[in-house]
């Protein structure tokens, strides 16, 4: 039986009403918070003070996705806020093993993200340092982009490596996840699904979360 957790991205929410936007996704398994610095990606969103406020306001676990340069410097500060997980991009970390250990020792789950063109193979020996791997299924930076099917083989290879490791490592996908694409990602081996525009453009975001989870599990 497959596992499927849905983490809506509040990138597509109304930033002027974040507390009520959290309430609209109360059926979700976590809240995905996209931090962008206008350097690692050409977009700017929010930083430590807003994540701290979200952590206090949210009943759901907070999943922080850092799309920032110099992750080694900044990621531990997010972990110290008490969030559930902190995801850094391997392309922005000089010492990903040390960073993953720092995140865990600060009490957060450690997660590492790869852009669509970054191969997983160089990092397989460090899987044991991680609680989650995030495979981007769009180029990071913006919501509402089209799912990149070319990432599907990498999802399959990552799933095989995770099974081989025998460790309970989650495999997250982010970008272009919708009713049309979620089953493909699930069948390839993903078990945590970020969805921004698909959830927040729905008339009832909390219902859409349940629809997406059911589709990922192979239902209708
Ligand atoms: C993109 C962000 C995503 C984004 C996904 O760089 O990391 O989390 O919000 O949005 P959708 O689901 O609309 O592709
Ligand atoms: Zn994201």
C-alpha cells in the first residue's frame, strides 16, 4: 500500500491573510513554505520572521523549502524555530553532510532538494543523513509551472535507492503537481506531494487536498 502525504504550498495563498489560508487547508498533512532570496532563484518571498509566525500559528507541521544561496549559513536558523523539516538545495550548500547533521541536532528533519537537472547519483552515499529528499519537478522559483516528466526516471532511481537503504526516508516532489500529474509521480515512487496552485485555485482547498491524496493512492 502506497503512502501519500499532501503538503500545500502557501506560495499560492493570499499573503495578506496567512492564518485563514492555513485554515483552508486543514485536511493537509503539512504546510510547505517556500523561502526565496532573489539570488538562488529569480523571486523573493519571505524569511525567518514570517516562518516564525507561521510556526506559531499552524496546527500542521511546517515544511520549509529554502531556495536560497549560502544554505549552510541560514538553514540552521530555520531549524531552530521548531519547524518539522528544513529542506536545503544541494546546489547551494558547500557541506551538505555537515548541514544535514546540524539540522537534525537542532531538532528538525533534514531534507535535501535537487533541481530538475541535478543528478541524484553523487548523493546516494549520504542518504542516511537525510529524512527526506525533494526532487523538483519544475525549475524552482515560481508556482503554476508545468510538471517536467523528464524527472520521473530520477524519482524511480531515488525510490530504489531509498528502498535499498532500508531507512524511512520520504521522497517529496514539488512543482506542477495536480489532478493530472500526481499519479505519475506517485507511481514513480514519490510519497510527499507539494501542490500550490492546484490546491489554492480550487473552490475548496481542503477538499482538493483529499482529492489529490486519493488520486496519489490510485483511487478516483
Ligand atoms: C516553486 C516552489 C513550489 C511552488 C509549487 O519553486 O518550490 O513549492 O509553490 O507551485 P505549483 O504547485 O503551482 O507548481
Ligand atoms: Zn517548494
